[in-house]
């Protein structure tokens, strides 16, 4: 019985090895094709920040920058800033905490994007085209949103203190 099992396993083992090889080859091929993301497709999908940062990463440290990376970085930068500025315009009159946090988040995205591109300026490609980046001044927005958020927190703290004075211990801890 033991001898028969040995011969059966001897015939099955090459099949298992070949199926593992096919499996690993398929996974490797899938990873290789999916990891090569096209900057233009990212821009078309609305992934402006991802396309922008990837383009900058591809150009970093290179004197002769490729035309497509410069063009994609410029396009993605402008589209991302336009999208974030439109969101800021829509949230401008909102006074709830969630909106204030969203405003501060969008301002942070804009500032990080602008700081990252500053080290590449002037960005000129191989053919001599110089990319134009329009920077937004977000200080006014940031001060306004921070002040509004602080005022909201102060109001909530004062309300919780009033409830705590009435004997509610949980409100006292929250305040």
C-alpha cells in the first residue's frame, strides 16, 4: 500500500509543480501590466493628484525632461487646483464643522501641491517649452476656516460646560 502511494505521488507532483508555475506566471503578468499606469488615463479618470505626483517623480533629478511628463504635470496641476478651488467655493458659506474640516483639507492639498512644484520651476522640457503654473493664495481661506472652526469648538465647549454645571459628568469630561 505504501509503495502504491509513492508511485501515485510521483505522477501527481509534476502536475502540481506545473500548475504552480502557471499560477505564478499569470500573477506576475497581471502585476506587470497593471502597475504601468498611464498618466493620461489617470487624468481622464480624475486622479489629478496621482498623475501630478507621478509625473514629478519621473522628472525628478533629470535635466532634460520629457515633453509628455511636463505636459501631464502642468495639466494635472491645473485641473487639481481648479477642482479644489471649486469645492472651496461651494463650501465657503457652510458653517458646520465637517465643512470647515473639508476646507482645511483642500487648502492643505493645494499648498502641498504648490510647494512640491516650486522646486521644479522653471519647468522646461527638451523642446524648450516652459510650463506655466498658476498658484493660489490660500492664506485668507485658511484663516477664515480656522477661525470658524475654533469658534464652533468654543461654542460646543461652552454648551458642554453649561450641561456639566447641571450635574452631567460625561459633558464635563467632553468639555
